[in-house]
C-alpha cells in the first residue's frame, strides 16, 4: 500500500496541516501548527482571502467568544490528500 501524502500548509509552506479539536468549542478545524492558520472542514485548503478562505487561530477563537487553548491543543490526525478527494482538492 503506498504512503498517504500529507498536505502542507498553503499559507506558510513550513508544516503539515492537522485536524484539531479545541477543547473550548464544539467543532473540528484544520490547523497549521507553524503559522496558526485555520481552515474550516469542507472548505478548499487555499491561501486565498483572509477571513474567507482561512483564518488566524487566535482571532478565530476570539470570534467564538473564547480564548485560544495553546497549551491544550488536541491534534486528532494529519490531513491527507485522500481525505479531501471528493471535497476540497
């Protein structure tokens, strides 16, 4: 079985993207641990227009009336190209 290809952050191109579940909100997001860019599930993973295509983690959390949980990050798994075949790529 071939290795799955992980998706690198389109914003900083320095790290891979991860599914992430903050402990203070009830949603899973896609997060870059290097530049803290956030994408919503089901949206294209592009470095496009800020606040439309991607978000900053701190502002994203503050817009949900909570503070970012830097010391309690729960990375669920890496994002693979195969995960997005029918949705976003």
